[in-house]
C-alpha cells in the first residue's frame, strides 16, 4: 500500500506554547484516519500543517510527493492534491451553491463554464443536494452548507481530503446527514483524514484511529482500539464520552 | 412684508439651467467612476499593501478627510496655474473632486475588505486560487456588495458637493444659477429652482445606483434583500 501522507517527528509551537511535540503517523492510499483527542491536544493543528496552513519548526511532512515542510513548497500545487473542509463551512456567501463549487474549477483548472457546471452538478448529486444548486448559503441549513463545502472540495478531485471537526457546529440530525456523505466517500475509496469528536463514526468507518494528547500521538490502532484502550488517558477520554 | 414671486423672468434662462445640470451630471459621473476605481486601489493598498504604501495612502486619506473641499478645489486650481500650466476650470473641478472622493471611497472600501473573514481567504487558498483570484472573487466582490449603500450615499454627496466648484467658475448648475440671479435679481426664485433640480437629480442618481446594484448583486436581487 502506498503512503500518501507521512508525518515524521513534527514539532510546532505558537510562541512559548508547544502544540505538536514530535508527531508521527502515516496514511496509506484509500485509508480513513480519525484523529481524536481533547481540545488543545494539537489534532486540528496537525491537520492544518498537512495542508501548509501552518508552518512547522521541525520534522517533515510528505503529502502526495510534496515536501510540505520545505520552504520552497508550491502551496498551490499541494492544494490541487489536498482538499479540506472546515468546521465553519466557509462557503462564499455571495455565490450560490453551484457557483461556490464552480469557482475553483474555472479559476484554477481554467475549465469553461459548462464543464465546471457539469462538475458542480455531479458533486452536488454526490452529497444529495441537486435541488439546492441555485440556493445561497444563507438559505441552507448548517448540514446542507457543510455538504456543499464537501462538494466544493470534491470538485477539484483531490487525492486526500482533510476534515477539520466538520460536524462540531451541527445538531445530531444534521451531523448524521454529513457523516453519511463522508461514509459514502470513504466507501468510494477516498483517502481521508478527519479530526473528529464523533467516536461512533470513528469506530465504524476509520481504518486507523490516532489518539493525540499533549501534542503527541498517544495511542494508535484500528477502530476497535476504542473498545479496549491501553493507555489510561484514552480510557478516560473514551469513558468520559459515554 | 410681502414678496412677489416671479418665476417667469427665469423662463428665458431654461437652456442655461439645462446646460448647468448637464455639466453637474457629467462632473459627478466622471468623478464617481474615477473615484471608485482609485478608491478601490487605495483601499487594497491600505489594507494589504507593503507598510510604506499603507502609510502613504493613510496620510493622504487623513489629509483629504480633514480639510475642506473648497480649499482642496482652490489648491488644485491655483496650484496647477502657479506651475505655469493652463487648466480649464472644469478639468480642475474634476481633478479636485476625484482627489477628494478617492479618499472617502478608500475608507469605505477598506471597511468592506476588513469585514471579510480571514477564513474565507483561507478557504479560497485551499481550493488553489492564487492571490489575485482570491482577492477579486472572495474579498473584493462581497466587500463591495456589503458597503454599496455607503458608497451610494458618498456619491450622491459628491454630486451635491460639486456645487462648490462653482467657486472656480466651473460652469455647473450652481455657477449658472449665480450668473442668472445676478442678471435677473431674482435670487430667491433662482435658488428655489436650483434646489429642486438638485433634489430631482439626487433621486435620479439614487435610482440609477439602485438599478445598477440590482443588476450586479444577484444575491440581493434573488433574496430580495434591500440595497
């Protein structure tokens, strides 16, 4: 199995605050990796480093052949291979769902309007929102906005998708509809790294669970690891959620 | 005290009124277009330019916003003349109005630009858009939409303030009125007419901006949000 994302001994500080303290893990093609942990454990930062939204001070990150830690990194090339979905959706408010999705294919891949619209329609269908193509973000529920954001990312056909607590702002019902879309993606073979608090989802869908604590990878294993944690910290973390 | 109104003595001057009105409209339109483009560029420079440029633009904005328009008009008109250049009063008027309105537009636009959340820019960059594309599609367009009402007010104000350029004998509506009232000695009637003409022009300008906004900002049109 080929490795798509590889973090080796990554260190990152914000000023005096050490956020990542030697983080290492690997993600193979088609794998779904769930990164879990308390708030402040560094999991979101780790995810953002993979997409060069944060720079690291030490260690290396390889993503689809790009050396992300390298100062000479071409961020735009990296981001052709990596899609990211944020907790706060970040849809462009002045554009319809369809236009939101069409923007990157027309700007970045220089596709014509028609080709881009076909892609947008296709991606909206994949997240089950074909009938909302002409709606503006403010006319959509949080769950629908997040699905459009996923579709927007999908439209660029990334090799890896990152999900940064994408359901944290949603109620259980809307969370369910977003998770279903993500499950479909996983089943379709998409390589995914998700930072999440949805333990049930991690247990069910993830091929690998990474538990982070105090800026370190504390424990890692298959989804079933959550049923039998070895470290007391993970036991506490999982136990507190039940 | 009784005052006998006599508007009939102004009738022979209708053509001059019309010409003045036309020139006012032209001055305002040209200054608005140039002011918008210049103001947008200054706003970008002030919000995201190199530090030295931010300071230069900042200083310019503060100087303009804290000095009277009339003084600026005189400075431009007599300043250019003292350089030994012959300058048409109308041209000097346009230059002064543009210099003035660029500063105000800059501040309004900067407020719009700064209201766009950093996460929006981050999202655009993560989709692979370059700086220029991000700026145009994700920052500037929503920013302009957001501050459009403030811009419209500013440009209506500009149209009204163009009357000040009558002081350097730009042949706009107020200058025409000054001349007519000294010909007819019917000052009250003349300025009533001129006042009504400005009022009508304001309505027309506001209506035109509203129509333009509806055309350009499709979201506002579709969602029925007021402009």
